[in-house]
């Protein structure tokens, strides 16, 4: 799943990090980024409709979405696809369990 981390971090503003000197001993050392806050989003499903269709929607209307019930959901980091996951309960609160990540799923998102 770390293959998508570069994509997710690409939109971050990292002003001030230019002055940091990194040790050349480990190119994959991400400890300098350990405290960077990220927004994790679980996308249940989506649909497309026109402005006209949306303006006609009223209380009680139902919109059909593009995923079947029980299908894995997309995890996005800062709006960028990261992995597939399923919803789990953790001490009475929602959590996510990472279940897969492959390049085809990334291309489809």
C-alpha cells in the first residue's frame, strides 16, 4: 500500500522542509514526515446525475449508487486512492480493515 503514499503526499504543502538536511544513509526514511497530518476518507460509492435531476430530488427520494452492498470500499488519503477496505467495529466505533490494493483498482478510481 505504500506505493500510493507518494501520490497521497504530492498535494501537501511542505514549506520549510527545504531547509532540512537529510542523512543520505536511507533514501526510504520517512521519519521526517511522521507528524504530517493526513485526511483518510472511506468512499462508500458514488453516482453521476445532472443538475436538473438533483434539483428535482426531494425528501424521501433514493439515488442508486455504483457499488453493490457488501462490496469493498475505496480508502483515499488526501483525496488520492490508497486501498480497498471493509468497515469493521472497534470497541463500538467504526473502523476500516485494509483488504487489497492493486494497480487495476487504482487505475479505475
